C-alpha cells in the first residue's frame, strides 16, 4: 500500500515538473541534454563546457540539469561551418 502511494506521488511530481518545464519560456523550443548536444556537435563534454564558457553556446539550467536549445545549437554549427 505504501509503495503504491509513493509511486503515484512520484508520478504526480513528475507531471508537475514536466508542465513547469513546458511553461518556462526558454523551453518552448526543443531542448537537448548535454549528451545530445555534444553528440550533435561531435565534441566532448569538456569542449562543450568551453563553448559555454567562451560564449559560443548558451546553456540553461533547471535544477541540476543543463539543457541547450536546439535552434541555438544549429546556429552554432552554422557559424563554425562558415569560419
């Protein structure tokens, strides 16, 4: 009984978090995790961190998680192709 209630409670929390993310302005567009972004750019995590540090790419935090907006990642790819 306790386990079932805790699972339901966790599902409710997950629903609230997902809705909050969707309502946050910077998350109206598709967002990528660090792993997805690094893979799309064909770079390592330390390089991705450097891109953020030097302003090539913006990152957005939600709690302890870091996300990147897909359109901004695509713009980063285009800017490096033109150099």
